[in-house]
């Protein structure tokens, strides 16, 4: 017959004194208070595991863990045993999950995701991505276990950014969050990506197109440019921008070493050597790979004039007062404003790219691949990009750039539609004939 156990009371637990050897005070159903010679009183729970082995669990010390709390722990253990679950294994797993949750915070996984991608990003871009997360995501959800985050939790910091009307930043952060949570799925930390439902959850800004003149106004633009009374180097910078239609940073940070005068070719590197004290001076081609710019006769003539002015410097278009630094990013647009143009609504330097692309397409002479390659646009179709990324179409692009320069010259006197200029008679000296000659050769 089983021995009857009288349940413990708090006064009895308090009154228990240490002896030479440790001894137990039983409460029943496997729970007892072990009194040690040192005076420490520890709650123990003795039980039979689901596989038949003996088990012994330690709940904590008295009085930090009171009698009532110890009985609650016993009740939880008995409930697990009734389900065939070993309380020791259950506790070990819970501890492991708690440690994993601490290790797998949103910030920890975000930094892992960033490190995995940084190798294929430009250093400046990698730093920008990390900075955005540190300022806008980590303070809000960085310390939280990533497994606990729901869609609404991920949306909260995006809404905070949206309220500041930084809509483009909110969109970029959403892309980061989606990538981070995808990384967590891939690592087996979570089963599904709660960021998938963030699409469309924040407002988007209207796409702002850079101001560009209708081609019909080319004669007016060229007349004003010829009559420009400002600095000669500034006028030449505007002329070259119009002729080669590269991006602003590609022109501003250009070095003379990039120009091959013998081949009439400008190679814009994917990344440039930094200029001390100049932000973003490492920028080369936007796509991060070398971009070839064939130089027309007119572009070469402009560069020859520029070389007379700045050929002794490293930069093609240096700053007036500090030649080791580039001209201001506002130089071209400031010149256009001085010519009487509103650079927000009429035309800006970047708008020259739109104008050139429009004319090249409307001419009907050039392949889509050649135009896109000359514009240095990224091919969005991944499969197609794999086939054409090495195709430079350089021969066609040489003719195309010369055609654009000749077209600008033709428009100095009177506007001619690109298609009409491209398909005049063979005696007109247009590039349709030049192209055929080039193809025959």
C-alpha cells in the first residue's frame, strides 16, 4: 500500500533546517523539496518517462520559487506526461528554441542577408542599403525574433517612412524586407514569407520623367547653345552631353585616360578611382560594367577643344577653382537655365538622353539591341540578357552615333523629322547610305 503523503505548507518549507546530509520533504505526486547541508532548498520532481526510464527534473530554489508555483510546474509536467511527452526533453527543446530566437532576430538575419548580397553590389550601394536598414528597420523590429514577425509587424516601419512622404525609400525598404524574410525561409527559420503580402501596402509616388524638348525644338536649342555667352568649358560640356547623351555622373567624373583618340572611343569603366572629398566619385557606368561610347567626328572635335583647356589635368571637366575635383553636378542644367529653359518642365541634361533615344528609334535605322546598348540600359529579360550581355553591336553603334551628330547638324538650319532625315535620297549624304556602305565593307 502506497505511503500517504501529507502536502507541504509554506511554514513547513520555511522551517526546514539544514542537516549533515541532504534530505527531502515530499509534497506528493513526485514533487519534493530537497534541503541541502548548505541551507539551499531545491524543488525536484521525480517521474517515470514515457519510455519507462526514471526521470528527475529540477524546478528551482525555494523561496524564489514558492510552493504554489512549484505545484503549477508539477501540474504542467504531469499534463505533458499524460500526452506521452517527456518534460525534460520538452524543457530542453524550449530552451533551444529560445536561444535560436535570440540568435535569429530580424537584425541578425538582415545582416546575414546583406553580407550574402554585398559581394555582388557596388560598395557604395551596399553601404546605402545597410544604412537604410539601420535607420528605419532595426530600431523598430531589429531585436524581435524573426519567427514572431507577422505581415502587420513588417508593415509598421514602412508606414512610418510613408508618413514622412519618403515613398521611394518605403518601396526600397519593402524590397529589403522581402529579401530578408526570403533568406529566413531558405535558412529554415520560418516556413513561409510574411513579406509577400506587403506588395501594394504602401503608397507609391508618381514616376517623374526628366524634362526633354520635343525634337521640333532642336533648332532653337542649338541656336541658343551656339550663342551661349558663359564659360567656354561649360558650353563644351553641354555640347558633348548632347552629342554622346551619357548620364551626368558618367560625364562629370570622366578622366582623359578613358578616351582613345586613335579609335574615337570612350570607355566608361564600371567603377572609377575615388576622388578625395568628392561624394560618389567612384561612379562609372550605371550598370557597373564598362560602357563603350563611340565618338562621332563632332564629338571628337569638341573633345579636342576641351583638351586645349583641361588636357593637363586628370579630369576632363574639372572644377574651376579646384581642378582635382569635378565640375558641379548642376553645371549643365545651370547653363540650360541661363539659355532661358526651365529645367524642370522644358529640358534638362538628362533629357538629352530621351531626345536622342526618341530620334534613334523614330529613324527606323537601328536595331533595338544597338539602341539599348548605347543607352546603357539594363536588359530586364534574364534569359535574353544571358545571350546579349557580351554583344556590343559596336559597328552599328558607331554609325548610329555619327548619324545622331549629323542629324543635329541638319537641324541647325531647319527641323527635319528623324525618319525623313534617315531616308532621304542617296545624294543627301545621310547615314542610311553610310550604313549600307559600312555593311558592304
